[in-house]
């Protein structure tokens, strides 16, 4: 059954539109097995073309409805689009999760749309490390548009959504929501703020609060627009696409896009290096020994620095 | 000149009150040389006794004046107190920086008070990694009270101040300040909020805003009190000490203190391990080669995963 795991077959199949082959490749990359780096390196030269859009905001803010609208808009100009739905709190994963299909059921029959959920697999480095690799894979396979939607606003999710070319922060009307957004660190990462469910009361106040809070921060070349929408009816969605298009033009003309992408690549190199090193330490030390050492450090019967030296020794690397 | 660097002499001298010996030990630990781990391991068994108080807030909020008040209060019950002033943006460091002495000049003649500034040395792991080690050193040398004051509210500073037993967040009256605190992530880490310069208008609104914002978050066993002070005159300072004392009682009686400290030790073990691994990679790869590889990754002429494998190879550790 070489076909099931051989990248030399899976990659061209995935590029030809075979979603099962693509799904297998993603699983390999997600699990971070040794072959994952080979796959990523193999598809890399064809990559660097995808536009990535991150969506974050509290659960229930309407991110999936906006993603669904984004798919519809994107599919007018591109053949294929991928959506990566990130849920660090869920132990389930896989491309066939019912939830995704329900959430984005408008596109269930559209072969040009590929939706994949990513959930915490408990592996080292975690979902925050795995997501950019899956996005790099989708980019290298040839998807020109990739949306990355997070379920909530945990630290990993904010980091993931903030790593896209354009990051949309979705809030709802009401004083609490904009402050919650501030607390979650969303004001720092948003390129565009969407006040969704704008048919509810309080939208004016929310726009004003966000405006004031954004003005308090450091000003940059790009002033994030705040766009009220009612994604369920489509109201405001055209304005949102215009804002996204303007942000893309800004990124290209200002040179920020190259800068952003270069920085992400270097961060990925360092992340890959540290993940490999950590994995190797973990695999060099029996799990029981690691747990025992952690317990002793927690109880102050071993100091953390001697424990670290002991773990380094297990890797066969002498401490300096 | 073995005396200058021999921990076997420096440690007992520092414990006997020799500030120059202590300063040398701190410098060694801060620089993260090989001997640093030995020093930390050596003093560790005597440690675990210090109470640590973190102070963070925007520049100009009055953290140093509050620290000075904290010193005065602490010195009524303990013989010695150490203050670590953290400034990641400054390239200068050392215990004799004029700024510290000016800021805390009330205590300049008090031999029981040891003030040390830490600034970014550009070394790997950075100031966020070095500060807990310096604090562990001061703890193991015998300081029963350690204050950790940050200059601003950058990410590293927030992380550092948040790692104390009790974290004080200092804001000033005015709508903007409480929102800035939220944006900087301070609402998540504050055990006690100090509205300093409370002789200025707007203190009631700030207390109310903070109260509302704190109520929006996840509730925990400890509800952070909000204490208005005028640190320059001493107004409200007694209430602040009461709040700090109550937090200490809470930490002890709830079991949170043991939990917090155990978690910090395990985090330190992992940080020490990763810092060592990273240092070893760096020292195995010529600086020019590292820069060249980074440049090539940034320019997409090498993929990040192959680059990471190349760096791992330099360490003599094969990729999995």
C-alpha cells in the first residue's frame, strides 16, 4: 500500500485535485512525522502564491458565516479555495468532521472548496506550530486562497489568525465585546475589524469604542477599517471585500507583504528547529523518566538547571 | 584572580552581604555562561523562601515610587530586600546605573536594600529567560523579599512581572489607561490593581472601568482588588499593603502558592533545556552561515524545513 503514504504519488495526486491524497498529506504534516519536512520541502518551490486570510473572534461572533461569504466571493475569481478551521480545544480532527460541513454547507457541493479542521492532537509543538505548516502545504499544492478560521480567541488561536496576510477580527455590537477583543489581544493583530450582527443595537457605540481604542495604540501606516456587517443577510459584505482588497493593495505597494512573509519563513525555520530538538529530547528520554524528573523539579527535590542538564545528556549533547 | 569568578568563594561572600560578590554572580547568571547553571544549582537548596512581587504598568505610572514605598514597608519586617528593575529596551545594565539610584534614592544608604537593573544583553533567550534565573539566585542567596519592576508593558515585561507571587498592575486615572492596560494583557496577570496618582480627576471612572473589565473575564477564586493611591504622598499605601498581605494569605491557604511555584520550576526546566539547545545550535553554526541561511530562507531560496535540518546537522543531531 505504498500509495497510502508515498509523497511522490500523493503530491501529484493532490495537485490534480484528489482530495483524499491531500487529506493524507495534511495528516502527515499535522502529525509532524519525519516525512513531513520532506513533503513541505518538496512542495515549497511552487508555493508563496496563496493569499491567506485569518479570521478570529469570540465563539458565536459569526466567523463561519463570514467565512462562507468569503468563500463565495473568492470563488468568483479563483478556481480553488481552502479553509483551515482551527480548534485547539477539540480532540477531534479530520476533513470530514460534520461540524464544518454544517457550518459551511453552502459550499458542500463545490469541489473547488476544500475545508479541513485542525484540532489539538496533543503532539509536541501543538496546533500553533502545525497550522502554518498545513497552510504552507496547501499553498504549495496550489490553492490561491486560504482562509484560516479559529473557533475562539485563545492565545494559540490569536497567534494563528494573526499570522495571515490579512487578519479579520470579528466582534458583535455591545460594550463588552470590544473590551473582550482588547483583552484577548485582538486589537494588536486586526487588519480589519468586522462588527457583525450589525442589525442589533449598539453598533455605533462599538464602532466608536474600537476606533478610540485603536487610536490609543501605536499608529502604523495601515489604519484598520471597522466594517459593520450582517453576514447572515449579506449586508455590509461588499464593503468588507473592498476593505480586504484595499489591504491587499496596501501590503503589496508598501513592501509590507514581502517583509511579513520573509519574517514568517524565518520564524518557521526557528520553530521547526526547536520542535525537532524538543521532539528528539522527548524521544531520547523514556516518558516515565521525564514525568519523574518533572515531578521532582516541581517538588524542589531537583533544581531545574540540573534537570535540564540531565535531559540534555539523554540527547547525547553535552551541556556547555 | 580566582576570587573574581570562583562561585565557591563568591556564593558565601554574597550570603555574608558582600554586594560586589553578589553583583558578579548576577552577571554570570545573566550572561548564561556554562557556570551559571552550577551557581543556580548550588544556591537552589536554600531557596524557595523569597516572596516575589512584580510591578508592571506604563512608563510614568509611578511604579518606582510604589516600589520605593514597598521597600520601606518590607524593611520594617525583613532584614534585606532586593529589587530587580527590568528594561528590555535598554542596552545598559549593571547594579550601579544612575537611574536606579535616582529612582529609589530614599533607600540609597540602606545596605539592606539591593537594587539591580537588568537590561537586554542581546544574548539568546533574552531578558525574559534571564530574569527568573536572577530572581532564583537572589532567593538562594537569602533575600526574603524580591520586587521585580518592569519599565514598561512590552510582552517580555508583562511575562516577567506576571511570574511573581503577587503581581501589581499600576495604572493612572483616565479612560485610556485602563483600556491600554487591557490591550497590554495586564488584566490577565494583575493580582492587585493600583490606580496611582489618584489625586487626579477620573479615578472613580477608572476604578469602575477596571471593575467592569475584570468582571467580563473568567472568574477565579481571587478577585483582584483595585486600590487608589497617591504614592508620592503615601495616601492609600496602607490599603495597598493590606491588599498584598491578603493576597499572600490567599496564596498560602488556597494551595495556589505551591501550585504556582511548582509550575514556575517546571517552566524553568523547559526554558533552560531549550535555551541550552538553542545556544548549542548557535555555537555549532558559524554566525555568517546562520545569517546567510536566514537570508536565503527569507528570500525563499531555501525552504525553512530544509534549513532547520541543516542547522540540526551542524549540532551533530540527525533529524528524525
